[in-house]
């Protein structure tokens, strides 16, 4: 894995790992506040140049608690540091939700979104009850995380999803998005299905018989799923650029 540092406007060094060759893909792990558990060349999509930024205040990156707006700006710092005009944004769990916000705020920098096993843009009691009811049966994957980072980003998420224009912005988004559910996830999939129906260029699929963290339980299937989605989006983006004459 290649390693680099991207320095933000407030002087924070963000650690970024990278591997592979091809269209640029930034991979966002879940949490929020988790170490980058997807930063592994064996999990990276084939045929792509993958980037794995440690979130601010987590792992080898500096900084501390922050909000989603700062997380988005940090991604822009990373993008500029690697010299990418645009990239695909692939997120797992919380990373899927962050990817959607990034695409809404920087649509010309996002060739497409791949959101896998995301929470969705909601705070719903029935969803939470279903999640809690299934939690006892879910085999936990031990992942280090920073509680203060988790708390600050979740507080910011709640503010964001209550913005009056959020659903209008989703319905107007030009960014292709692919939402993928894990078939045996204890997290209900309806929020991802709703996003796929709302965003004009979005699709919804389910990977059968896998759990939420199937990157750990079925790494080969994880990589195949990510590879197929990223290659499809890269081809669509290339066709759009060629058609526009840019």
C-alpha cells in the first residue's frame, strides 16, 4: 500500500493509504469514528486506484471531534492532494451516508456513489427497534473506534437529515448512485430502497445471504461486489465525459 499525508487548511495531517491502478475510488469505512477497516489491498475493487483516508482524529490522522461539513472538506483536501478531478465514492455503513452528502455538496467531483449496507438518511423508531431486536443474534466484528468522534459526527448527522431542502436536493442530484444491501443484515433495508427510488440515477440491489460486515466474513464476495459497481460507474462517467466533449 502506498502512503501519503494530506494537510488541511487548519493544519491537520490526514493519513491516506492507496493501492491499484485505474479510475480513482475513495473508500469510506463505517462508524463513524472507526479505524479504516477496509484499508486492505485484498478488499479493494479491481481495476481501480483506491484511496483509504483515515478520518480526522482516527488512526494515523490528526485532529479531533468534528462535524460532517468538516469531514466533507477533509475529503476534498484528499482529492486535491492526489490530483483527482473526480472520483467514485464507495462507503460502507456510515460511510455510505457520508458518501451521499459528499455527492450532494460536490456533484462535479463525484463520478458515482456506491453505498453498501448504509443506515440511510433517517431517525426512525421502528428501524431502530428492528435493529435492536436483531443485535443479539449478530456476531460482532471487533473494530477500534474513537467515541468522541462518533458522538460529534452522529450529532451533526441528525442536524443534516432535518434540513428542509435535503429531499429536494436528492431528487435533483445528477450523480449516479448504487445502493447495495446485505441480505442478512439486521438493519432494515427500506431506507436504501427509498433513496434508490428518489435519486434519478440510482439503483438498489441486495447481496443475498451475507451479513452487514461481509467485508470480513466474505472478503472475496465483497471485492467482487465493489469491483462490479465501481467499473459500471466508471464506464458511465467516461461515457458522460466523452458525450460532453470535455
